[in-house]
């Protein structure tokens, strides 16, 4: 890491300034992470023994100091002692400056609060009991700023700012006041003011309106400290148990059954590598079962949410969360809640330009086995007239890799789940705090769920990349369409009487446009990726089935406003030819010019390449609509908020590989002279009793000794926030 930073800062052509000294007119580092080498080079190394690809860094530079300011993405290498750089291939370079990601260098919050306090502070104090300046414990503060993407002028941007009472939980305490701001480099001006359901062009007009109507305004007192105050996250109400008793807990009586070496996980017949992108978050590579690669890459591509409302700010709540750097926000996993007590944790290291030293998140992932409490299989042959009287079953135990990404108010629990059947589940579960707004009148965008408070109708969208390699990288995509079949039957004498039954028809998808799947309930089908070069003795091709149980329909008309930035949401599944120039479906620049995005996923499909027996990629969209209700206060719970897609074997194995597990049970009756006298119980060598004492966990004391494991720590000397633990040495994922 030191070598990378030394090279970047010593390169006179780049002319970089350290973040702590930078202004909007400086050139500075925005981020750096591992640059992924081409797939062909990786496979040649791990499969064929070729030379290991060089380790290189992907670096994003914001260059406000150039004659024509821009954003530049470069590849720097080889690590750890770089000697050169090149532009990131397949990316339009340079990227216009107006599309740059936001950093704290451009934060105008304090100056904005000072301006508002001067112009309208007394009125807001009268209405909401707090102030922006010298507020002590009764502060009004900036809640959310949302960019309005209406300009290409370098340096100029437009934002709506909302404000709240800064008291737990502050986003649930909005005030009916917003401002529309134009910024240009270091300068800003307030163009419009929203107050009490109206828009004003000048401060004089809003002050006059307030003076004329002050007796009719609703006043919201600033909250007072209390354990029982609404909208806080303290326990309140009558508890379900009168005495404090502990939850059930899972133990592993024979110890952990998985192994982790570096970033490689092995478990039963599974093995794979875990990684984290600072931009897009979790990604798994080289997923194998019984030594055969099934998936080269599964990776999150984007988390997006789109809100609606009657106020101008609400109408511009459109969030492409990768711009907030998803990998950087995967941290602080809570032992015993976010992950089981016996979980193993994996860390991540990144270079976020604002820190200037690597950011270390000690608990970015957790890995654990989980007894789901559900049979993986079971059958009871119970017929007294049959010799096949038995019970056979096996409990469903899975390995889970989990990360939780907190993006401002929402928490996204992302699980990669591995089954002994050779199946994989990818699950997203949502929790966190809703974005609330002041409820000033009845409207079709949100219910009033607390006094003067409404939750906004919105849509969540999740996009994943799945690069499957079924017994080799050259695969095909087909649908197994389920159709009605009317056949005549010899059982009927009437020639017009047909039996209605089902049949299937295999439909090979030849091009990318044919493989862009939009779900149609009138045409049920299976989606299968297979290898046509490898067939079993019956002529079946080895394949895997894609099952998307988190499907959603995006109702935004194609091509309107933000929709071009999420064209992947038009499809529940899309299959394209894998190309190095199409590594991901989104970018950190989508928000700033969504009608002309830097990455337009639809372009992946529109070139309509042949995908038969090629290296192909499946892109999966999941999502749901959320209309907040009272039960979403003060925090949304996870019940009913999970979405999954599955990758399931489809004629891949001769039989289900879980039949090989010792963790099954078979019970047969022992009959003597026509009477059942006993049972034969087969557990395949696994004992059925537990004689171990569960380990003692004293995690609370560990947290108190090392609080940065679970909360964002403050630097007592500098009195500012630190990212987490930071180390002088930087290890690339």
C-alpha cells in the first residue's frame, strides 16, 4: 500500500493533493481497490498453471485542478511497487466533472445552516424548538440532500435539502422546511424555499407568510430525554415474558465443520473464495462442488431505491447506492444477533481517499453453519400392506456467508447460502429505518403513521451478476416451457373428449435479445444454463436452473428520467455473452446523469450477440414495493422482507449428492411373527447425543474493551469520526 501511495503522489503528471489539504479545485484520490484481471488470465493460472496475473490497483481520481476538470479511472501496477499506470479499459475517459461522486470536500452543510439561521432561524425555533447554530442539545440539522440532475455545466449542481430535529431517531423527525440550492465550486445560493406546503422564491416572501399565519401553524416541540419517548429504539411496552430469559442458541458439538484459509472457504463438497468490492460490495469467485467449478463469479451490482411524494425533495429521492461505496459500509456485525455466537469473521481493507490510510473493517463478513430446523428431505413409508415401511430423513444444515450493508437508513442483509444438494441460494433481507417526511396533507404517497409523520411509498431494487461455468465456460441458455397438451384417450368413447395435461418444450435462446426474460405468468417455464458438450448416458445435458423468487416488475416507463440508469430492472433475468468490456451493470456515476448513464445495461443486450455455446453471464433483478405503515416504526423488522434467487442442479448429478451425507437417519421396523417388536436405527456412525457443555460467551466484555467492533468510534484527540480500525499496512483482497 505504501508503494501505491508513494507512486501516485510522486507522479508529477497526476499532480495529486492529499485529501486533508484538497479543495474542489484539487486533484485527489477518491478510492483504490484491487483491479480484477481478465477471466481468461485467471483461468489459465488456476486451471492450466500459467503465470499468475499481476496484482494491480483500480484507482479513481477526482481532478478538479485540471484545466478542464474531470474524473479519471486508472489501473496502477504491478503491486506492491508500481512503475506505471494506464486508463481503465472500456470506460469512457475522462468522465465529465459534473458526474463526479460527492465527497466531504464539497460539503456546504455548515455554511447552509448559518445562512438559514440568519434568514429564518427564529421562526424555525418557534415552530420546532431548536436552532441550527449554538443549539446545545436542541439542534435542527441537515437530514438528506438529494441532487437534481439537470445540468452538464462543470462545477454546477443543484440540490434539495431537508432538515430534522436532531434527536433519536432523527430521520423520523422531519420538519416542514426545505431549500433548493445551486452550488458552483466553492459558492452556493439558495434558489427556492419550501415551507408549510408552499414554495417561495425569496426569504422576504417566506418571512411575510410566516408572520401573517404564525397563529395557525402546527408546532412540534423538541423531544425531551425519556426511555419511553416514541420513535426511539429503546424497549418499551409490556414484555412477552415476565422474567428476562435467554433465547435458544445453536452449538456445534463436534466443532466447526468448515475451514477458512485466507479468503478460501471449504465446506463439505464446497469451496470458493470471498471478496469485497469497495464500490459494489460482496462477491464470490471460483465456486466449486466436488471439485467442479459451477460459478466463476456471483457479485452484487447495485442496490437502488426510488421514492415518491408531493414535496419536491421527495420527488427527487432516487438512490443508486453503489455511489455510497457499498463495501465500505459493510461492517460492525453484532455477535449473537447479526451472526450466530459461533460464527467466524472476515475483514476487509480499502483505501478511501478521505482517510488517506487504509480503512480496516474487522467484521465485514461472517461465516457460519446453520441448522434451519427444516428437513432437507424426509419420507415416511407407512403402508401396513407394503414391505416398504420405514422413515428416512435428513435435517437441512447449510453454510452461510453473510454481510450487512448499512446505507444511511437502510440495512441490507446479504446471504450466500450453500446446500449439501449442490444448490446455492442468494438472499437479500431488509431492515433499518424508513425515510420519513412531514405529513402536511392527505396524499396518495404515504399514510400518516405518527403525528405529522408519513412514510413514503418506494421501490427497492437489487441486481446481481452470476457468471456460471457448467463443466466448462462454454454454455447455452434455454427455457423449458411448460405447455398444455390435449390428447385423446382410449378411456373415452366420445372422440371430442380429450385429456388436458402438461408437456414441456425446450426453447434454445440464440441471441441476447431472446435471452432477456420478462416473467409471464401465462407462460410458466424453467430457466436453464447447460453445457451441450457434456451429456449423460441418457442424452441429458448437464445444467443448472435459475429460480428467481424475488421477482419484481418496474412500472417506470422505459427511457423516462432515472430509468435509463437501471435498464437492468426491465428484466427479471437477462443472459448476455460475457465480455471484459461489460464487467458490471451499474456505476458510481448513475445518479448525476441517469438519462445518459456511464453504464447503460441495455447496451449489453442491444448488440444482440450469439450466446449459444459461449461464455455467458446471467444478470438477476430482485425487488419489492414498500408502503410504510405504523408497524414499520421505529425500525422495520425482517419478517416477510427476504428475497432470494437459487441456482439448482438440473440433470447435473446422477442422483442428489446429499445422499452421501452421514447426517441422515433411516428407521426400519423389526417384525417378529407378524408383530413389530423394535426398530433398526441407522445413523451412519454419527452419535445422537450431545454431552458437551456449550462454550461460555462473554462478548459484552469484549465489546467494552474494543468498542470499535460494533460502533463508529470517535477520535478523542481530533474530535472527529474515524472509519474503524486502521492499519499502516494494507492488504489487498
